[in-house]
C-alpha cells in the first residue's frame, strides 16, 4: 500500500516550483559568526578550560607495538605518582568497552591485544597535564609481539580478491575482510569484444590526514543527577551521545553533548570525537571532577581516522567512435586497524566507480581490509577522491588512444538528463554536468592552451588537464537519512535557530539561515544560531556526506514554511487582505496589493502571542528512499548527485620534477547556489586540499607500524606558497526538485576531481603519467628519467 | 626530577599594554601562560612545534610562535595578541579587510594569521603578493582561505596607508 506523500515532501517541491526570485539565497553575505571569530572571541572546545575550576587532565597511554597480544597491564607504579587521581584501564569501563562506528570492533581501552600504534591501553587522570604524561611512562604492559601487516596485499590476493593466509588482526571476527561490494551491469566480456581500444592500469592512493587546525578536544562536567555533560569537538552531537552513553552504560537522556564551533573537521571529527568524549566522560565519572582531554598534534595524527589508501585496477574499453563500452575494476581499500566508516566508504567508492558516464557493461569488485596501519574512515570525498584519480586518468588515456581531445571524449560519454546510471537509476532532471564541462573549458581557454602546450620545448613546461566528478548527496542507502531544525520567533521579533547539524568551518549553517530568512521575510541578522546541544537542538542526523545544505536546508524550509503560513494568516486578519497577499519584509509587513496597508513585524509577533499562535516550529525532512541490491549493485543508491568539471594548469620543472599548479577552474552543478560565499570558499578550499592530496601529502608507516611523520613538519599540507595564483569557481544551477530551491551539496565533491585533473595536466605538460599519489617531484623526475625524457 | 620538584618562578610581562605578574614553572610555555593564566584564548595550540602558526603573537615587535618560547623567556617583554589589536568595540583594518574579502571559515588559524599580517604591515606598508605569501608562509590554513588572505592583506595595507586603521562595526 502506498503511503500518502508526506507534507514535508510537498512543501519542498512546491517551493522549488514556485520561488524563482530571491532576496538572500545566492547572494554574497557575511556569515553569522564572522564577527566573533574575527575578534578571536569564538570559544573552541579547549578554550572552555578557562571557564572551569578544579579540572583534571586525561592523558592516553598508547601502544608500543602495532600488533601484539597483551599479557598484562600493570598500573601500580603510575598510580603512585603524586597528583595522579586515577589510572583507568579496560576493567574500569562501566558500559561497553567499544567505540567502533559501523562494526563493534574497536575497544576504547585495549585489553586482549593492540592492533595499531594508536591503540590506548590506559588513561591517566591527574591534577596537571605534565604529571599525567609523566605518569603515563610508568604504565607497564607485557606485550607478546605479533607480525605486523602494513601492506593490504598480504591480506587479499590482488587478482581473486580472496583472503590470504596470514596471522589474523581481528581473530575475534575470524577474518580481516571488512566489507565487499560489487556492480554487475550488462556483460563486460561482450563489451570488451566490441572495444576498439582497451586501456588497463593500476593506480594507488595514499594514507591522507585531515590536518584540521584544531586538534581533538573534549571536556566533561559532572551533573547533580549523576549524568554527564560533554563539551566536544565533534561533527555529530547525537552520534557522540550514542557512543559515549554506550561506554558509560548510561541512558541517552543522562548524557548531554554540547558542540562549540570546530576548528575544521573534514570528516575526521566523526568517530575520534566519540573516543575523546568517552575518555573525558570516563574520567569525570570515576573522579567526580570536570575532566579535559586534548590531543597533541602527534596524538591527533596517530590516533584518528585517515583517508583510505587504495589499490585499483581499471580496465576500460571504448569503441572507435569514442563511446565507452565496458569498465572492469577491482578496488582494494585499506581500512587500517579498525573498520571505522570503512564499509560505507567502500560502498560509496563502488557506487561511483565508473564515474559520471554512461557505461553499458560494468563489473566492479571492491573489498575493504584490515591492516595494522592507523584506522581509516571518513575524510572529505569518502572513497571518491581515490576512484576519481583512477577513472579520470583512464578517460584521458582512452582519448589519447583514440586521438580525440579529452574534453570531446568526455562529452561523448557523460550523463545527461534522461540517462540511466550504471546502477540503472534514471536521472530525469537536474544533471548539469555538460554545462559545467563546457563552461570550464571555455573559461580555461582549453582548446587554445591544449594546442599551444603541444609545441613546447625546454625544461620548464606548462600543461592543462581536465577531470570530471560526481558525488551522491547525503547518506543514501548507507542508513537512516533524516534531518531536523527548529525555528523559534521570540516575542521581541528576534529568531532562534536550532539544529543538530554543526558548523566545522564550512559555513553551511549560514546557508540554512539564508533559506529561513528567504521564507520568513526577515533579514539574516535577526537570527541567532544556538550551539548544537543534545539538551535543546533536534536530532538532525550526522553532519557528514555534504548533507547540511540539501537535507538541513529542506528541514529548514519546512519549519519556516509552517511559520510563514501562520504569520500570513494573522497578518491577513490584521490588515484585512488575503493571506496570499501578505508581504513580509521585516521590520515591515504589508499587503502586496496595497503597500500602504502595513504593520510592524514586532506587532505581528505580539498579535500571535495574544492570539495563542505558537511561533515555535519544527521542520523534519526524510530523504527520498534509496535502494541498493547487494548482488548486482543496481538501484537508486543516492537520491541525487552533484556533478563537476575541473581544469588544472600546471608548470612542471623537468629538472627537479616539481609541479606547481598555477590555475584551476572548478565548475560544479550544485543545483542552486544558496550560500554563495560558502560555495566559493568550498570550491577554493577543496581545490587547495586536493592539491595537497595530489602533490605532497602522505602518512608513512614503518614496517613495524610506527608512523614516521606524525606532525606538520613532516606531513606536508599546502602553505600559502604552494597555492595557485587563481582558482575560478563556476556554478551551474541545474535544479533538483527535492533539494531546497533545487540545491545539492558541495562539501565533499570539491575535492574529488582535483588530483586527477592535476595528473592529467602533468601528463599534458611533460608526457609522463603518474599513477600513484602523491605525485612528488621524485616520482615525476624518476618517471621522466625512466622514459628518457630528461638526461640529467 | 619530576615535575613537582621544579620551583615556581615569578615573572612580569606586558601583554596588550598591561603588566601582569604570574608564577610559572620553568618548563611552562608562553602559550600556556597567555591562554590559561591570562585567559587570552585567541592564542591557539595547533601543533606545539612551531609548524602551524596558530599560536603566533608579536613579542617586542617580532612575530613568534608562543609554543616555542618558555614563559620565563618572556620576562619583561612586550607582547601583542589579537585581543589587543584594536581598541574595544573597534576592528583593526586587517580584521575589516578579512571580513570584506569573505575569508572566514573555521577561524582557528585566524588569530595567528592576523598577527602575521600585522607583523608584515608594520614592516612593509605596501607589500607585493610575493611578500605577502612569504610573510604568511608559517601560517597553515586547512580550510583553504589563502587566496582571500592575499587579497585581504593588500586591502588592509591600503586602508592603513589611507590612515584608516580602526573601524566601527555592528555586532
């Protein structure tokens, strides 16, 4: 039996059809928190330490081996250190000793074994952070070292993807395979038989680190009823509450999570926030005092999730006239010591594994495996930066084989309105990929530069490269995909905005205010955004998967629409015109047909209070249902996709192998631009992060599983000296009916296409193709030398 | 020797125009004194190794990483943090320029970036793009506002050259 269409679905669709002119949406506006931030007054989590007396400090004693059995943990000496209040081990955990995100495979405090160098064996709670660290040296653990596996190819066979015989890392699970996904579309054998050209290659991507500027922090406060409040640097307050409650063995309603502004997140402050929140909460529970845990940069790098390294084999076939006929791929993702969000990352990588193209025949197999490296989880792109690095180089190689311009070749194969994806999903509208590519090529002077760069001599060469991308919006078939906000109009006419979605710098909450302001007719300055707090804000699902603008935006529209309806009715009564005739332009409210008939916003609000009309509204939105068939990879994995085209221009010094990215044009179809400043900053920020991923970033493990570069002096991220002269953001607004005024997300997609565009530009400049990330000067130089293109 | 055996030492330092006398352990960093003893929490700790620039302050006219300076080394010194950049209720030209260029993202690196820009503009009232890049090369920004920093530094220099150092703001 079909259920009636929910009211919230109708509201969002009605607004999409009806509203085409905007006062705030799509305009450049200063974000709501800019002033407090520019004054340095914004309180990040660790800054709360100044507001509490009697704090205790939590220090984590981490593993000495990347893989070992624990025979015994002796904390007696550490407990004797003056100033130490408590040494916490697994025995002290009152609830469930696990912080695994998707799979319960990750103890908060190790007990039977350690599986990577960041595993925690004990927590020292002391009066002073220096004492805590000092006492940490006196925790003695009797380890029985086990073989360390850093290479995922020791876990699985690269051809069959079957598990190999090895000493198990997760013996309790009886396998080190975390997840498998597949796509089976058409018949690849037949497809390759029709192919005139076939291109087959292996690509590798590296362990990458978020390097948000604010390391993880949490502060726990004991409550009189035995509950605990945790102030934490987390992207997901409700998810943190669930995880911390589980560790403490407390009901959800006794654990409160408050989220101050975050100094960056990029996906990293998902599960580690649960861990650090649980550490502070445990210390408070066991000492009765407020407790703070702040990670050093080294702890942050060693102890939180990374972007999955990937090994990918891709075989592409195309016909003589330049049409893709078949794609076959095997993808191995190394999820490190724990699953974290690995299964979901592997799924997203699989969904997008053929790129934004029409592919009649596809066979894709993905496997995620454990190793003894740092655990890998959510990081901007979520599996997509990896597969795009491979796909988009394959596309250039096919174009080269066919002697077709790479942009022209893509235009022959891209998804357009009315096409079906490789999963059989019909994209009946809202596909703006062609527009994005054509505009990007025009603004970048693609054809002229391509021709010009073909004639270069000398050792300093320029190159231009393109890459396309797509990115399914929100959570999709991974899980429950809902969002919520509440909007309260106060009696003085000011507006309070509450949501469980967090701002970790991206500015998406500003977009939500602009949407609400648009519907209500009040300027964004009237709004105050309350800090996410499980004691007051509605559960909006996690702040992940580029979902705030699309999903949070829909919930915002619903709440604002309901309020506006009430306001129009009361105003119509006061002004004696029809509710549809009411125009709100706070501080004024008037009849559109006769603007002289007007009242003040504040009087309208007062009238609502007298009439008993509640001006507190809740907006909820549940994403359209996603479907996924595990056997075939068919269905509708995401309700919509963001599309994009990147064109990068590089200068390569053939004598040093060094690449400088001079200019990037990034064109994205995000349906509708809501927060224009935020969108531009995402385009720029994603490009810069992608540049780091492309050229310099890599976490390196020693064979023993130690991390060789656990700070920013050796884990290089782009500085202001490394960035292009210019990044030109372009937006295509193809409009998607189930997004707020047609909007889709941009947070993650903005990194997906950067590394392959740079790789293609390097190939264009100097004729070598670098198939592993990062594309360091050494790799470029050695490849030039191997091919005899440079004599030095 | 364990931490508790170290004696505390009394030091006086001038921060944002005001003298403070504080007791510090010899291993305490200037960063900790500024943040936790004086409550100036605009000074951030991003790496503790002088690599990221989030703890940058100006000491006796020079830009320094306050995580690499022991508190006792700051004895008798004049220190400027973001809190002391503009009179209460006003924005400095650098802050205004960063708002004008819509540079704000997470904001964690901003206090350090602003101090680095201040240090540059004190030395060089009309910097070129290359000079700005050089001067800010010790300040990491992971959100990627760098291009806006370049624009903002130029704009701030222009404001200051025109004598517009402080601005009123609504907030």
